[in-house]
């Protein structure tokens, strides 16, 4: 198979686009898809400060890399969840990424800073672990963004994540959640704006991106992920995608196009009655917010300050404007000029990837071996389910809604 853009040998096939790409053109394709998502949904304006929710998984590290590469001022926030054997290496991958690029990484450690971990928090608050995890992440990212003066929080939800959540919400006709499943949640009611710049890119593509960029990431599954129903939804959609490539993207983007107002009234009603938590000030419908309750029940202290340093508040309107980031395609795959650059003719070698048009500082070499990325709708290479879950756990729930991982 040849690269659709430059006709050199392809290293990855994207069946939903009926196209293959060589390594440099694939990286350009990924950047273009992010630019297109940002522009289409007015996610981030130039000059705004972005806080990237990083878990150490492929999606969040790829997102951070892409945003930096596109010239955004993007800091990372990593939350140590206290999950033995999993959180430590996740933090190390994140730190290595940040150090290699000389970018700001804010770290919060649940046990060290707040006095609980996911297991103890879940048990004390009678939740499943992913619910306690999602609640904790949402609260801490929201608080960090507000206290740090960030304009927007970016999360690594990819197309597979969003399609699986949509599938689950439709199966249960959870209209309130459907109302909130948007690539952009505007800043309001004390919540920061949240964006999902990877919604046009599949999970497998994010794994390939990391391999080609030499980004080491956590490939192990979170031990708490067993039984998470979203994994089942992903499997079901992958089976459909296998038979009919492109269905997943059509499903999700069709929802954005046709279901924009689904549940809007419910969403409005849920916002009524919001008030500041009497302990931490976060918006909540009760006297005390769910995070403060959970931490107190677990014997911890919810009032620890998050070590963000408030940067300069960006000037200009909050609404996102057009982003210019080089040649941007307007179709589902880049059809415009792709920089020729040195195109590798064979399997992509591991280690620092020299990919012509991509520049993002040194990337750490690692144990990632990148031969041709196999085709297929299901994740190729190491695509840990937990990484997607960890990133996906950051969606903002409606005030008062029951907390789930998504
Ligand atoms: S699977 Fe994901 S959401 Fe669940 S506890 Fe682990 S990291 Fe958190
Ligand atoms: Zn090419
Ligand atoms: Zn609170």
C-alpha cells in the first residue's frame, strides 16, 4: 500500500478513510485532525493557557505533544491515584515526557496531598473505583484550572472513547448525559471550559502516533478497570467497525450533527440551584460537594491547595477563534500539500522519530518498536484500555448528576 499523500510506502492503513500513510504524512494527518477539531468546535483560541489532563497513557501524552507541536501554551497536570504498581510508572512516563520537552507539569498525589487513594475513597464513599476516580479527577482538574488561571482544560478523549460513551448513553437512554457529551463544554457556573481535541482520531491512531513520535507511555491496564462497562461497548463497536469501517466515526459525528439539542432542557434544569460548596467553594447542588464528602469519609483532607501557579490571564475574548497551524485539510483525510521531507521507505524505526515536518523537541527513545502499524479497526500495538478510561474519566458531569467514570 502506498501513502495517499506522497505515494511512498505506507506504514499505517486507516480503513475508515480507505487510505494508507507513510510516517511523516501520518503525523501530519494527526495534526490536521486536531486543528480541524479545534477550529470546528472553537475549542482553544491562540494565546490561551491550556491545562492538559495527563494520565501517562497514550491519548493524553499524544494530546499534549500535539498541542505543543501546534504552538499552544500547554501545561500538564498529573494526578497520582495511589493505585499500587500502576500509578508510579504512569507518573514516570509523564515526568519523562515533560522533562524531555522542558514543559510545566503540575503534580498532585492523592495519598500524599489529600490523604486517600482510589481504593480507600471508593470504599468509604460506597462507589465503584472508577466512579471515585472520575469524581476526584474532575474536581482536581476543575480546581486547578480555576486557581491556576487556565483558560481551558484539554482531555484526551478519542473517537473510540466518545463513540463508546455515546453507545452506552443511548443504550440506556441517559438523556442527561447525552446533553453533556460534546467536544466542548463552555465555561460556566464556576466550571472551566473543557475540550476534547482528539475526537477526530481513533485509539489505534493515537497508539501509532506515540510509536512514531517515540513517546513512551503506560501500556498496562489499570487494575481497577476490570468490569468497566465502557470496555464492553468498545468491543461491540469494534466488531461493527471491523465489518464496516467508518461506522464508528459516522455514529459519533452524526450525533454531533443531529443530536445537538438532545437533552438540552434537562441540562438547563440541572444547572439550577447551583451554589458554592461550603467547604471548598466548588459549584454543587448540595451544601457540601461530592468530592469533599468523599475525601472526608475516607479520612483525608479535601482542602489541600493544588500547586498551580497562576499565570498571566490571557487577554482577549474567551471564545475560541480560528487557529492557523500550517496546511490544514478540509476533508476527512489531509488532501492538501504534505511536506515531502525525508520519507522513510520501510518500517519505521524505533527511537527518536525524525519525521520531517514535525518538531517538538527531543523525544525519549524507549522500548517502543515500531514496525509497520498493522491495519485493522481494533487497537494495534499496545493500546491499554485503562489509558482511555483514565482520560475519559475527566468529563464534567452535570451538577447533581451521579458520578461515573465518564
Ligand atoms: S480504570 Fe481508569 S477511571 Fe477506573 S480507577 Fe483506573 S484510572 Fe481510574
Ligand atoms: Zn507520505
Ligand atoms: Zn467541596
